[in-house]
């Protein structure tokens, strides 16, 4: 099982990806993915479609979601794999986590207007597939269209990250709630792309791992589209230190924007426990 080409992290139009769930399934299959999960932000609305498309292709599937969490003042993402998409507690928790996105987006647009970029709320809305899930990514796409920036990465750098004129603080779910929702829905909680968090010191990163584990978290993404080789090695060590299983996922959003395509990742190292070994009975064939 260890050498599976599993891709357990990506986004569809149900959140901030540009492809429909069916197109993602076809792309994963064409790229040689052997186990796939769609993990839209704070939303399960694409799960039935992804599952059905995967089944039609003979592609083994795990349900998924990526939950936005506020931990020690930072936004951290927790992926849930193998969750029951009908679980009431998980669905309620996600609905509450999504609430406030529109208000936040209007504030972002006001701040952008103050630096001379008008109509950003309406502009971002044009890219939104799910009205409950307006995200920074949609603003980034609009600012590229408007010619303000060359690409979405530049938009994040100049406007949408902490300290920049379009950034609005937001309070997401707590770490404990996110892990509990995932676990009560029968899933495994995974710390997403751990190298992407700007912890002010190593102690805070240690605290994230320790608290995650104490709440019942069981895995961490080691190989992801946003980790360098050195980062993958570092988090392989941390996974072993904390007794966490390892996950692998591209975090694919769009053929035009994502550096790493579905299935195009280095394999997990043999010394790690792949997260799918904890989820054997949750895989949908
Ligand atoms: P939100 O949930 O609205 O805060 O948006 C977060 C999303 O923005 C992430 O899931 C990524 O898709 C995207 N994102 C965050 N930071 C960057 C970045 N530096 N460059 C490109 N996309 C980013
Ligand atoms: Mn995203
Ligand atoms: Mn993420
Ligand atoms: Mn993601």
C-alpha cells in the first residue's frame, strides 16, 4: 500500500478550484492517481459528484474536506479524510465556519477600494462557484483579470496577506472543534501543508502538533504541492516524532495556477505510515 500514487488534497468549483468535480476525477485518473480525495474548503457539496465520477472511472475514492482553523492567531488548515458527508455535526460546524465569508469579502473590497481598486467584490463574485464560499482566491483571479497583477501569486503577495491592503483578519473554527467534527464523522484529521504556516517560533509549531495530537488528530501532510524536498524530509521526521501517519496531496486548484498537477508528486518514504492504511475501510471502490 505504501507506494500508492494517492492524491488526497485538491479543490473544485465548489470552493476555490476552477474545475468541476467530474473534471478533476477524470484528470486524476488520466494522471495515474490510484486513490483520490476531493477536499474543498469548509464544504462537502462536491462529495457525491466526486464519489460518483470516481466510481464510474474505477478510481478508488476517499471523502474529504479542508477545514479553516484559527490557531494562536494563525490560519491553519486541517484536512478530514474518510468523513461521512451526511454527518450532522460536521455539516453544522462547516456551515458556521463558512458564515462570515461574505462580510469578510465586503470588507476586503472596501480596503481594496481605498487603495484605488474598485468593484472587487462584484469582480470576485464572477469567479465564485458557491455563493457561501467567496475566498481570497476569487479576489486574486479578479485582480489578475483587472490587470492589477500579473498572476494570482503576485496578488497574494501584494494585497491579500497579513499586513497588506486587502487582508482582513478572520476567526475560523478552533483546532479542537475541527478535529472533533472530523472524528465524530468517522474520519481521520490531517494537518495540511505544515510548512506554509508562519509560526513566530518553533515552540508554536510544536504546540500545534502536540495539541492536534491531544485532540485526536492522526496524520500530517508530508508530501504536498507546496513542500520542497527539504520540507518533506523535515515533516517526515516530525510525523515519526509525533507518531502521526503521513498524507500526500497536490492541493491542485487550477491548470493555470497550480504548480503541481494531480498525481504528480514524489512518493511517500517507506519509513512512514501512509494515512490510507488508517482508512482502509473508508475507501469507496
Ligand atoms: P481564504 O480561505 O479565503 O482565506 O483563501 C485561502 C486560499 O487562498 C488558499 O486555500 C489558497 O488556495 C489561496 N492562497 C493562500 N495563500 C496563497 C498564496 N500565497 N498564493 C496563492 N494562493 C494562495
Ligand atoms: Mn484554496
Ligand atoms: Mn490549504
Ligand atoms: Mn487546499
